[in-house]
C-alpha cells in the first residue's frame, strides 16, 4: 500500500502547478519566506500575566527573569563518564589544549562572555557551558578547532551535546551498576545516555549486572534512542515502543512467575515546554494558559504507572521542562494524595552542590485558556469542567512537603527552566496490596474498587525483525568459538535479527536484557537491543566467516583467548592508527616474529599500559596490518595517546593563509552533529584484504 501522506503531497503539488500555469497562484515554492532569527517574536502578554500571578520568582527578579528568557540559550556539553580513565584524559585535553587557546590573546567584550564555564555542580568537572555562535566559529581558529573536536568526539560517543538543565534528573537518580533502570519517556535520548554512563561508571565489570530500559510512545522517536544508545556500545540497554501510561510489567521467565520491578525510574514527562523558550523561540507565539490543563491528566497517569513499576525502596524522578505548576506541583500533590503515605518526596536541595535552585510552590492559581482565574473547583463554569479538574488546585496546607521539589530558573545560572521532584517508594501503593503481583494493568486494573480496561493499542511504525538467540547447536557457533578460543562464553546472550538466510550481524546482550527480550516480545514492541559483536566477513583466506566488531569488543574481550591477540608497543599502535594499512615489515622484530605464524583474519590489537590499556579490533592480511575501526575512533585514540591530530582536521584558516588544508563550506553550528571531516584515507571503505 502506498503512503497516503506522500500521495496527498503529490496531489497538492500537481494542483498548485495547474494554478501557477493559470496565473492563479503566485506563490513560489522555492522562495524562502522564513523570518530571520533576530526578528523572531519573543513576547506573549498572556505568558507574562500568567506567570506574574503565579509568583514563580521574587518581584525584584521578575524583570531579569523575562530579559534572560528572551536571550539565546548557551551551548553545553558533557564528557562521557562510562570510562573514568578516558574521561580524565579527555578533560585534561579539553582544558589544557582547546580552552587554553580560547583564553589566549585579545578578546572583545562579546568573546569574553563566550569563555568556557565549568558547571560547578556537575561531578568531576565533566559538564561545560559556553556561548558559541556561527560567527564565533567563522571568525576564530581556536573556536573552529574546538568545534571540530566536539563534533568528532560526539559522533564517537565520548562527548554529548545536551542542554544544561537536562543533565540534572539522571544525576539525582544516583544510578549504581546493579540497578535496573527505566526511562519512561526517553526520546530523544540524552538523559538515557547519561543513565547508561552511570551504569558503567562505577562498575568493575565490562558488562554490569544492571540494565537500562528506554521507552517512548512515538515509534519514529524510538530510532533517535537507538542512535544515542549505539554511540555508547552498551549490551545492557533495551529500547521499547509503548504507551508509558500502560507499560506492562515484564516477565523474567517463560512462565511469568518472576516479574521485573525497577530500582530507579526516570519520568521526564511530556509537557508544554515553556522552560525551553530560549532554545525554541517559536513557543512564544504558541503558548496558551490552557496548554498545561490539557497535559495534566497524562502526566499524572505516567507518574502513577512509574510508581507502580518501582520496587519498594526504589527512587523515581519526575521532571518537566515547564514553569507551570499545573504540570508540576499539581501532578505531584495529586499522586501523593492517592499514594496515601506509600511515597515520600526526598529533598534534592543538597544533592548537587553549586546548583542554584528555588523551592517548589505550595500555592498556585488555576486558569482557563482565556486566563479566567479560579480559586476553587466550585467556581469553574460547567463548560471548563472537562479541562479543569479538582485535582489541579493546590492543597489548603502543604502536607506533602512540596517545597522539597526544586525549580531551576533561567536567570540564576544562564540556563533553561526546569522542574524536578525526587520520590521514594517506602511501601506498596494502596491498590497494589489488593491485587496479585502477576495481575496485569495492561489487561485490567483494579484501583479504588473500580475496573478500567484500556483501549486496544494500534500497531504503529515499522514491523520489527525478530530477536533470535543463538544456541550451541547453531551452525555458525563452532567456527566462531574455535577461531577466537571463546572459553565459558554465554552463547545464549548472542542474538541475530534474521530467522532465515545467512546471519549478517550477531549482537551481544547482558543476561538480564536477554531474559526481558526472550519473554516479552509478544507483550511489548521491542525496537532494539544488543551491541554489534560479530560481523559476517566471507573471506576465503580466513578460517572464520565472522570478524570482530569494535562496538562489542569490550563486552566479550575477557572470553577471547590469546590465539587472536597481538600486543603492540605505543609507537607501533600510533603508526597503525595514523595509517589505513601498514606493512608488517615496518614493525618491531618481536612483533614480526609473532605475525609469521599468526594467520589471516580478524584480531585484537593490545597496548599494555598500567594507566591506560587499549584494545582495538584489527585485521591481519598476508603482509599488512590495520586497525579495523572508523575514522572518528582513530582520531579519538590518537588524541588520548597524545598525538597532535590537527593535520587531519578541516582548517579553513590554513586555506585562507594559502597553506594546505581543505576549505570549510559547511557553516554548521555546534548543535548539529554531522560526520567529522578528516583526511580521505580515514574514511575509505573498511574492506578486508
């Protein structure tokens, strides 16, 4: 069946073309009618009136609050914390090379305000903020080099571009390597990436015991999650596509005797988004007082379902990028009322020292979309009864400690606006005590003596390929096992996405993720899981038809024997990384002696170092050796090894000075993440010899 949307688009185009021929339509489809960024309207009378009535900040700060809200949001990024050693080296590189260049020389007033700023509350100095524009990138070689560096490392998963306030919720969850974590509304995935990093950060194992389940209701947005997760090469992540309000309890065994409950849950609920006005200026004209009223119900249902899926003793963070108390404190106090003492709010005020916050509101007003103010539900006209509900109104007294919630205001630390609440489940919810653990909310929920059957969910998006786990009887297993000398390897954790034909890629998952995927494929739509570990590489000279993949090497390296390992010196590894291929004859004599009887095919290149050991996938040809990694990965490890890689960067300033170096024509800003541009030999196809 054809795509109706596309068909409609073609029909509309044909109709417009006929009108143009008849002179009835003077619109030029190629004409750019967009207004410039500087002329974007950044004002809304109702917005100003509404939030002034809400008293979200003190009277003497009000004008400053509005002024900052109308300015552009600074750029912020964080260094990936999955590997402590690599993070420290990257931080030293950032501070010692790139930022030093920025702070040298004469700067005008505008550039002085663009100096890098370390977020004082982000652990280990890994979070940074700076004001950088296209103009800065075009006019300063130091900014240009920083720009190229950030793009390169972002594509490789070692740096993440993320709004400053968005970094807060995952930090408050304090994820440990053994935690089972759920991100209920995860797309586009920057917070999910933080959760993955936290899972690995304190782990002594390459594959932690915990897991991250990242869910989103929108099918298309789930693939943004896939992109974020793939950058971090984790075997502990599963991505699902389901309505968070009715997300089912997962089975951990075939019979459904053991159910999955989570230790930590992030509930970053969909909201009106007026806290992002500095980033999304078009919200100014679209904002309406009634937007929050329409979202309150679904926000409450998502939070409620999150607490149902939480272990007793577990913690949940509820957050929005909205200033509106109807979406924030009203949702929390409604949940606390229904929880009847089974949930408490944990103060987050001292969790991130250096973060400037204000207390949550205990009093607020409720209005209609026409900005009519109502103090009680009894005052609400009947025509608004479906949009304004009794639970939206503030309590007569703050018995739930709503002041322990935190608000982040833009003018305090030059950020966006945000709301966060940290909650702990201290005992089962009232309705959980009267139903069996195996009862499914997705089938029938018993809450407060009434039954609710959700609507049947329509299948949306692409039909996913199946997840098929390998067994010891699989015909490809013996050749992989023997070639790489895999000892005590958990074969049941390997999976493919094809049920017939040749297996192209084989993925590796953790044991906990494997149990979820195997026992719940018919109950929830699973989009992606596993990290690419073995790739089909039909080569007559190779004893095994599968090569190793760099993405999954860390997870399985401990199982691989010495047969396919090659130890290189620091100098040899740098030579291999700087060149597409090298002749074996150029290596040290000791290495050449080992390679005489090494055999053709995939291998592991080891550099033994007590402070920073490195493992890379390589390929041994008949007379050559190469690192089987992409260009961004080459640059990353060369940087960590202290090699100056500026010769591989695009540098328009050299071009302007008549020096060698290709001219940059991209004009891209830091927010965009294209492929890093490097010398041609780094992006040639990675084909085996």
